[in-house]
């Protein structure tokens, strides 16, 4: 679990955007949200329609369409303080994440479909997830894509390389086994721990090599 006695909730200019898309691996996204809640990080949450379907299929978690209802459900599910999780719809262009005048400090797409990868790599803004990622790129903010797909086509690899060359962190959901995981949750925590490391958020999710 994350370290105890977390700092107080920080200002919105320190918020993180988390996007959950329709790739398999919804548990990664939910566990990341849980850790960010425990660390008292303000969260801008974007869930694609296919992301809602995957949450229902893989986690038996029914997510409605309306952003305010999603916020209420996840606030209760994750035991978050009121207002910590702000949810925005796929076409809600008035959201803070849609403008470079109010960008979060980082954005994580977890899990990230190869379709979303392609949309970001080609500069599309057909939905709020793509637009928010485009804002992160133009504002030179941290963008992390947790790709969950196999095998990867040459197009997938080209899109990853294109983004990696301009500073995007490509983080495939490929957990390690050197720490002898005992359950699925251990494998989930391995990936989430690496995400938290990149965000400089302290945690004790997994043992570190050499410790």
C-alpha cells in the first residue's frame, strides 16, 4: 500500500489526469486511482465508452454515462474525499484538461488502446482523451501511455516510437516476476508502482531490486 500519513490535498495545478480506455487491463487503472486517492492527489478522470464496457466486463463495475454519477460512484467505491475525483465526458470541451491555460502536471492513459495511441500520435482530438493528451504534448507536460496489447504491429511500434521521440513515456503493461508474485494483485501493483515512480509519488507497493 502507499505510504501512510499522506500530505494534504494539493492545489489543482498539481492535479493528475487519468484516462481509462477500452484495452483489457481495467484493474491497472482502478488500482492507480486507488493509490492516487490514498496519496491525496486531485484527479481529473476521463473514461471512454469502451473503457466503461471493460470495467463492467473485467471488474463487474457498472459505470454510467453521466460524469457526475461516475464521480459519485467512484468516490464511494474508492472511499475518496468529496471533490477529489472530477470526471469529464468524452465531448466536454469546457473541461480544464482541454486547454493549455489550465493543464494538469501529468496525464496517464491506463490502460491505453492502440487506437488511442494512434489518435495521440497523429494529433487527433476527436474526443477529450485525445485532446487532453494533445494539450500535454504542446505544453511539454508529462504523458504516460500504459499500452496493453499483444502482439504489436509495425504501425503500433511506429506510433510508440514517434511519441517516445518527443518525450512521451511508453510503458507497456508487462509485469516482472523476479519478486515472486503470489497473486494477480501483485502483478497489478508491479505496473502501478512503476507509474507512481515516474510521477515521484512515494509508495511501498512492491519490493525494490536489491532491497
